[in-house]
C-alpha cells in the first residue's frame, strides 16, 4: 500500500509543468540617454526587453534591445529572421564588451547553428548601431530599414560567453533554445509559438520518461522483490509487477519516440550521452518484455539462469534510467523545483526499499525458524514421556 501511495504522489508532482513569467516590465523604463520609445515588449526568456518606434511612412524601425542580468564576459544579440522562425537565416545585431573596456556592436548574418557570429552585411539596412553596458545590462540601439511593408516579423534573441574578443557558441538548452517568436509592431503583441512548441515537446519527452523509466520501473521492481514475501499477496504481486512494468515500458517507448522526433528536428544539436543511454534503455526494456514471454516454469532447470538474467537487466535499466533522467534535467534546465521533486521521489523510494528489505528479511528468518522448529522430533523437548536424552521418564510410585 505504501508503494502505491508513493506512485500516486509521484505522478501528481511530476505531471504538472509550470512556466514562470518575467517579474520585471519594460513599461516605465527610463533610458539614461533620454531616448523615448512609444512601444515595448517583455520578451519571455533570458531577461530581455524590446523597445521600439515604428515610422510607417519611411518603413523605419528604431529599436532598443535590453538584456539584463548580464556580465562583461557575455555577448547578447537580437535578430530578425525574414525566412523562418529559428536561428538559421537570422539577421542579427550583436554586442559585447571588449578586453579594452569598449563596447563593440556589429551586424552578423547567421547561416547555420554552429555560428561564431562573424561580422557581415545584413539583408536590410542598419544605421545608428551602438551598445552600452551599465548595471549588468547591455542595451543595443539601432535603426532598421525594413525591406517590406509587413508589420509582423520573426524575432530571435540570444546570449553567450565571450573569450577574449571572440564570441562563443551559446547554450543549447533551457531558455537559450526558447528565445524566439513573432512580433507585431502595431499591436505590440508577441508570441513564441515556435519555441513553445519545441519546449512543449521537450517537456512531454521529459515527463513521459521520468514517470515511466524513472518512477514506474523502480516501483515495479519493489513490488516484485518485497510483496512476494507475503503469502497473502501471491499471486497478486506478480500481476501487479507485470502490469506496472508493462505500463512503464509502453509510456517509456512513447517518451523515447518523442526524443527521436526532437533529435530529427534539431539535427545540428546532439546530446550524444543522453541519446546513447536512451537507445540502450529501449533495447534492454524490449529484451525484458520478450523475456517475460520466454519465462520458464519455477521447477524448470533453466529458471535459475533466467532469474539471474531478469534481475541483472532489470536493475541495469533502473540505474541507467536514473542517470539519464538527470542528464535530461541538465539539458532541459527546468526550474530547480522539478529536479528537487524527482530527487525527493527517488529518496522516498530508496527509504521504502531499505525499510522493506529489513522487514522482509525479518519475516523470512522468522518463517525459517518456525519451519525448522516444526520439523524437530517431538521428543526433543521431553514431551510424550520422552526426555531430552531419549529415555522414558520414571513414573512416581
């Protein structure tokens, strides 16, 4: 019963995903240069804000891109993508502080994901480009000549490390892969549909695998190891074990499939260790399913070897699953509360395992002592007129 309650608690914690919103707002921000922008938008990721003035008669866009919580060893970028919603094809404005303390602001057309942000001419005109760094905030100012009359465009913003005066590749997890969307210059409405769709798939992938490989599989193993000790639980423990592991495998395969889909959509971003362990888990889990179909009867001469194989593969799956889940946390980079929640679930399962291990050993030892006592000759305790040495007791006169 404790194991089932643990399962319900685990599922209720991990099936909810909450997206945190930015605490600050761009409204009311006063630029030190006394520049005034009539419109602004709080970008949903990377502590970023976009301020702008749009002149429809000249099709000119005056922008100020703010990136807060940044240090002098980081670069920031804001870009328009005229062709798609992602990073490739973006026309970027880049800024960072050089080693001599001066700010460098330049344009960089991005043609691939593994870009080093080389300077180059954009597909539209850019003038009055400059940048400032103060109070851990980089601001990029620019005037952009839009090449068409559309007031809605795709935008991408980003940050990364600087080594010397060279920009490094940005992180490929968490907010850094979500910072994209669309912006309507007239209404001021923005959305991050493309990024949200990808992160939603990543969240689904993570939740499915945490619940299946990371929770249901260990619970199924606990059921098989400890409930079968109780005679009243036979054969219910076996059907519970099979049901739990079968559900875990089905859900896990669904999570594995979403991982393959995510990998095919981001061919330039590879997580080799996470991917390799995931493939191994799928193979081992599939072997366990087929092993169930080939399970020998308890008195079969090969049953001993089957048990060794079944236990070895099963425990390997659980250990690899937990390792890969923590690798997934590092890739997805969610709020710490989700990682801490899973650590709490695993700790609770481990404590239950320790308690059940001690209690079941107590029951087994007690049961064996009772069986040994029941097999002893009745005369050993002096009953039925026979003393402990095999002689008959003398009768009183």
